[in-house]
C-alpha cells in the first residue's frame, strides 16, 4: 500500500469546504496489478513521519492550520479510513522534532527540548484512541546524551528498552554509540557499533565527509538463508 501524505495530496473545494483528497494504491492478489482508491479528509498540516502499528498508520499534525489543534492522524489500512486523535501539545509542539515510536504495542511519543541537553524526557502513551486518552511519565537519564536535536529514538526493543541514537556521525573520527534506557530500572546502557565510520581508512574508502545521517531499524533481522 502506498499512502500519500498531505504534501502529495490534492486540495479540492466542495461546497466551499477545503478538503484533502488522498489516493491509496494497493498491490495484491498475487498479480502485478494495482488498485486505486480515493478518500478525503479535513485539511491538516503534517509535522512528522508516519509509523505503522497493528494495521494503523499514525503521524502528528496540526488542524486545520499550522500551530492550532495538535492531533495524531490515524489511517486504518484495512478499511481505508482516516480519523483524528486529540494529542497533548507536548506530543506535537516541536513539529519536525516530535518523535513517534511503538512502545509495548502502543503508539507513544518521546518529548524533550530539542535545543537543550538531553538529560530527561517525557513518555506519552496513547492508551485509548477512541477516548483520546494519553498517559505521561517523566524519566531522568543517568547522564546527558548531549544536544537533544541530534538525538532521536527509533523505538524500543523486545525487552521494552527505549532506544536512543545520534542522527548523524561525528565530523571527525569518533565512536558511534546506541543507548538503551530501561524504564523499569531507570538505568541506561550504551553499545558501541564498530565499523560505523569510526576509523579514517573507512571514511576515505567510502568517501564519508560532512553531514552523514544514520538510520536505525529496531528489531531488524537479516538472514542469508535462501528464500
């Protein structure tokens, strides 16, 4: 399925009401064929990437315009329906700095100040999408992770630890670490990833220079077995 966001959607005027028109392209049936469906939604301003959890695609937005009425947009993949979930201001207020993750099977958000030292964060969890019910906990890190803008969270692992990692490699040759925060014990461990541009020869060989971004997928497993 390909689900277009607000930037790719077309805006139409129906009875003087601005709406967004989406196209859903679905590949299926064992054949190399696509089906095309359309649906509409009220206008909204998308501010985060999307995340898929249990058949629902979520992303944060303002509605109807920027900086008013923070919401989580929820797209039901099976029934191709879109709805809005009221969200706390802290979940959406930092726009592109908002972090949506999957935490223990639920949608959650990591809220922290992006322009200050990352030494604490709020964990917001969507408990009930129907009643727009959120829970919130504040956690203090045992040590600072540096400037918050350079740190993101790709999600959590099977043990329930929240993963934090730098978005970019250092400009000079420095070790690259991933951090795992245990919300039950309130402690954190760090793991060094070898071979992630941590030596000069590696950087020269692959021409790594300037701003180099890192993308991490939690619980990703590769196999060399034949398919």
